[in-house]
C-alpha cells in the first residue's frame, strides 16, 4: 500500500547510488614475500648441501693428495704426481694378495647373504606360522648386538670346525651378521608383489619354485641389488672378524693390511693413503653403478613390513 501511494505521488524509494569512480585497488604482495610463501629460497638448499659436500670430499682429497704427491712434499696441489706409494703397497706390502682375499670374501658374502635372505624373506612374506611375529622381533633385536660380543663364541665354533685361518670363517661370520636386516628388506619387497601373479602361474601348471623364479624373482631385482651391495661393502670394509679369525699374512684382507702400515713409532702416510685409495675404489665403483637400484630397493622394501 505504501508502494502504491509512493507511485501515485510520483516518488520512488530506491537505494542510494554507488559513488562514481575507479574500483578500490587490491593490495599487492611484494615479490620477496610472495616467493617466501611459495618456495624456499635457493640459498637455503645450496648452502647446507655445499657445507656437507665440503666435509665429505675434503678427507678424500686429503687422502688422494698424500697418495700421489712425492714423499716429503707439502704442496696442497697434487703436482707433480707420483705412483711410488701405490707401487710400494701393491708390491712390497702384499696389497695385491690382500685385495684378492677381500674380493673373495666380499663376493662369497654377497652370494650367500642374498640366497639365504631370499629364502627367508619369501617365507616371512608368503607363509603364516605361530612364531612369525616372535621371529621378526628376534631379527630386529639382533641388530642391537655388537659383533664384538660374539667374537669368543664364534672363535670357539670355528676352532672346533677347523676354520681358523680360513676365509670361509670370515664369510660365515659376515653372512650371519648381515642376514637379519637383509631378510627384513627382502620380505618387505616380496610383500609388494601381488600373490595373484604366482597363483596365475600355478593355474598354468607351474610349481611354486618355478612360479617364483619366473614371476617373482625378476621383480625383486632392485631389492636383491640393494641387499647384495650392502653385504659386499660391509664385508669389504669390516676389520674385526678378519683380524680375529685370520692370523696368517697370506689370508689377511685389505682392512687388516692397512693396519699393518701403522708402526709403533712412525706412520708411512704416503703408503697408508695409497692403500686407502685402493680400498675405496671398488666401493665407489659399486655405488656408482647401483645407486638407482639401491634407492629403489630400499624405498620399496620399506613400504610394507
């Protein structure tokens, strides 16, 4: 009724018109603030990585410097370079024999650890039994036992088996201490392989072993490479077992051979550095070729446990 009266009298009730002019400007973020919220500044990534790289590479450079510069030189640049230290440790200090022994121990430990871990990991991943959880707990707890505590019982066992001064004793000891972690990793990796793939092979007439070799084993390559590489590197660098179980010089490995270069009154730094370079080269080569498979294997084996 009020609206009708207003229309009759010629008056209109309307909202007040918006003031004329440009719309208010929205505040802009400064480029620095926008970048701080959107991404991390590059220097916060490169500076810590650069510091870590320096602390990692400087000891290797120092070792290489002592190995290739002439005796008595104090130059920080490896020039002129010499190979006299390498020739000395390789020929006079029997490092050629030490290198051969370490290679035998490393390869045998790699093979034995991989085969046993493959069988144990498959059993944990595919079968259910009463003591499965207890067995997994025992494997995890065994990682907290240092190898030094087992030296005396292992020495007595190997003595009764007449394995003292034999490379086989070191291979067995290294394999035993590498197995718990290797079995856990392989088990987690096998759990990522669907059981339906094996079941399809069984339907086609394959046995369990044949189905495993044809279907599952090719998919385990990253995990096997990860387990085998760490078994090889650990046995290559391990000092304690070789020192305790090998007393004859012709059976010693590279870590024990490096220890013989340290005398009671003096140390031949050039020869010691050259021996360190010889010991580091196989490890660097191994990791350079398998780094892609190593990362894939550990990430896949840690998904399920």
